[in-house]
C-alpha cells in the first residue's frame, strides 16, 4: 500500500492485477434465449375445430357413442349373415339385422347407465354419460323408445322367434346388473348367444314362423361363441375391474395366465368356434 501511494495514477492503474481489473469491469448480463411464439392458427383452423367439437357433442352422436356401436353393428351383421346362410330371404335377413341392431343398442345404453359411477371414477374415455356430456335421463328415455320399437320388431318374425330374442335381451339386462362381477359372468353371454339359433330358425316374415327347432349342435356352438366374445369384450376393462374388486371369469383367467396370453387364446377359441358354426350351419343347417 505504501508503494502504491507514492506512484502516479498511471502507474497505479498499470500495477493492478488482471483479477482486480476484471472484478471492477462491469460484466454484461447473459441474454436469455427468446421464446419463439407459435404461429397463430388461421380462422379456417379455428372454424374447423369448433365445427368438429359441435359435431361430436351433438345428441345423436353422443347416443351412438354410448350404445357400444361396434359390438352392436358386428352382432347385427353376424346374425343377419347367419340368417342368409341358413337360406332366409333377403328381407328376413334385413329384419334380423334391424331387430338385433336395436336390441344391442339397448344393451349398450343399459351397460353405460349401470356403470356410469365406475366409469366416472376411472375416467374411462368414450363414455359420454360418465363424462357428463350426456344426461342419464335422456338415455333412459331413449331406452324406453327403443324398447317400444324392439318388441314389435322381434314379434314380427313370429311369436317363438320374437320370444327367444326378447328373452335373450332380458338375460343381458340381468347380466349387466347382477352377474358381470362374479365368476358366473359368462352365463348371460352363453345363454343369450345360445338363443340366437332359435330366433333364426323359428323366424319368418310378417309373423309367419317356422315350427322347426334349432339343432343342438348349433345351439351349443352359439353358446361357446358367446363365451369367447365375452372374454374378448372384457379384456380392455380388466384393470378397472381388478381395482374395484370384481372377479369375473375373464379377470380370474387373466390373473393366472396373463392378459396377453388370454387375448391370444380367446381370439383363437372364438375364431375356431365361429368357423365351426358357419361350417355346421352350411352342412347341417341351423334347424
């Protein structure tokens, strides 16, 4: 310090260490990378999104989504095809398709009404009732209207045929409420599918029915087909069922062999039974 006091200001500045100089030199603040804002969406894109949302939130679309449309359509097409293979005229096959489509829609709505609390708790997608997009009272009104439609449609094929199909629907309603969470969950599916050959063989046009009962082979194969369909349909919901403590037959099987293996086994089993049903129907007939 004494040496620096005797030095001139120029020498004193030169004698500073680089560290001192850097400490006294103001440092520039680091610049933050600027965020690039995404380009604003065009008016056409906003209009398209709003239009798609309005279309998906309309009452008819929501009712279709709550009716399990894939299962309803596949079941109706399958029974109409079976009626055609059994030699039924095209108009009777069309009647079968319409009747089964309405009946399966009823079962789909009933299923979502019964499960709306569980579906809401697990936040399952594709459930308009549980998501609050569809009022349960509206669905109950739709169920009533569809029920008033499916009864005359069923009986128009004859009292025996219509009775068989209506009993199958009642079994489905009972299964939705009492048996689906137990080891007997397969019983409603096998009984309902087992009644389908009776609906096809007894059916006619304009109430003119046949007196020929279905064969035992066709009835057994149809029941086994219902078992396979039940397992395949239950696989996507096994995790919520396990959380809720339900112990249906597909869940018990999945806990033992694993869900991937069960999917393979159920697919092979269902496909084999379906092929056997078609071959038997063509070779021996359904009645």
